[in-house]
C-alpha cells in the first residue's frame, strides 16, 4: 500500500514549536507557585497578628495587707530602757541575801543586808548623847524658871526699899545667863538629834533596796562577801549584788544603714519577728530615731516600741523588724507591681492586663519606685495578672499564651 505523504506531512511539527509550548506552560506553573506561596505567607502573618496567641510572661499585682508593704528590713535586739546593777551606798560585809534569780521585786523591797554591828553601836551612842543633852536642857529650863521668880521678888523688894539695888542687878544677870545657857543647850539638843538621824541613815544604808519594780536577772553576791560602791580590794570586793530589769520598759533597738534611714519615720508601723518564735509576728511602732550616726558602722540607731508586751519577749533576744508603709486615710497602702511590667510612652504609664486569655492596655498612676517595685496608686487592684516585658506587637484584645516563669 503506497504511503500518503500529505497525511504524514500534516502530522509533522515545526522545529522549536514543542520548546516554546513547554516554556509557556512551565512559566505559568512557576508564577502559580509564587502567588500561592505569597498567599500562604500573608495568611500566616495575618493569622499570627490577629489570631495566634502571643507568648508572654505575667506577674501578679501584690495586694496590700497588714504583713505586706515593707519598705525596709532590719535586725536588732530586745532591750530594757530601765536596767540597773544594784549596789550598796557603803562598804560592808553581806550578812543576808533575800532574793534569787528570776524573782519579781517591788520598789524599795529589801534585797540584802550588810553587817550592822558597828553602825548599831554608833547609833546607840548618838541616841544616848541626844538623851543627855535633852536632860541638860530640862535642867536649865528649871533653873531659869526659879531665877525669874527670884527676879520678880527682888523687884518688889527694891520697890519697897527693903533690899539694895545691887541685889536686883544680880538677879537680872542670873536670868540673862541662864537664858544664854538655855539657848546653847537647845542647840546641843538639835546637834545630838541630827547625829541620831545620821546614825539611823547609816543603819538604813546597810539595807540594799530595789530602786524600781522589776525582775532580778542576775545574782552577783553571797552572804559573807564584801560589797562596795567603788572598785576596791581587787577581786575580793563586789561592786554589785544584783541586776534588775524593769520588764515594762522593754523595746527594740535596731541599727539602720544610713543610706536607708530616709525610709524610717517617727510613729511608723513595724512588724517584728523574734528569732526564738519565727511564726509569731509582733506589731510595734517607731518611738524615736536617735539623732546621731555611728561613723564606724555607718548606721543610725532606731528605737521601736511593742504595741503589747508579752512574757515571751525577753531582753537581749534577737529580733527582725519590717518597717511598713503608712496607711492613708482612704484605705490601706497601694498595691505593688514590678517595674518591668510598666510601659512608658508619650501617653504616659500603662500596663497590659491579662483577662480570660486576652490582654487589655490600661493606664495607671504610679508612686515612687523602690527596689524594683512601684506602688500603683490608680488603675489596678491586687491580684490582677500583668504582662512582664510586653512584646511590641501586643494589641488590645490580642490572645496571649502564658509562658512558664
């Protein structure tokens, strides 16, 4: 069968026709991929901006309470403002000791007695001398009374010219002399009485008494030892017999670094915790900032009073003190917030508050920053979650995902 050349020619393609057609198809597919990729990227970006949760870290706003709001912490000791080592006024040997450690004593209670033998003898001599001077005075008073009667009689007799005038002069001289001797005798009585009082005081000084009501915390002498108000006799003479503390005068003393003393004020509330009772919080307030600094330690001493004393609080106990913020008339101290959560721009200070998985930008009014914390005067309440170091892409109403701290 002969070939149909015309049919074969119709099936033949022109040179380069397939390449051109292939190139056009490949270009269309490539542009399709590029457009599709751009659409996907745009969709992803749009989804991340509008719908994808933004990972954030949050912090809770510190709610104020009686235990919070501390502006300074310090350590110190319980001290007693009235504490005395009791000694005697005179040197003597102790004959009796009438107390033990821990005993409660009242003001003027006798704590000990010294040997009184010599003082009692002196007092007896003074008493007898006083009695003798009183009797001498009484004798002169009797003689003076008799001399005055004689003088009156002689005056009558001289008036009747029965005796000479010299007799009257003698009677008058006798009366004057006895009056002078009476004055001397009265002075002697006063001196003797003063000597009795001095000897009695010497006896009283041999009784050592408590200067104020308190508790004996130290017994420093025993019967038979010698006690003296001054150091004498080396180690064989005691200078005190007891140490007494007025338990009603207990307070706290702390040394505050002078760089932070501006955070302390008279009357400021404090919260104290004894080292012996770490779970017991004791309220108090600042009595006084002692107006001097220790140049060696660069500290200022602060005195603090307990709101209520307790038998468990003992002198020289270690104690830690928290100085608290002052409460205002409107209510408690402002809640606190980390300064890293605050956004500051031309609109002012604001924070991002997280609520139900979304954020809300809220303007706030802040106080003075202290140790990385700022009090929030307006705009927040205690316990709200706030974003820390907020990302720049945050927007109002954006969903967030909380990250582990």
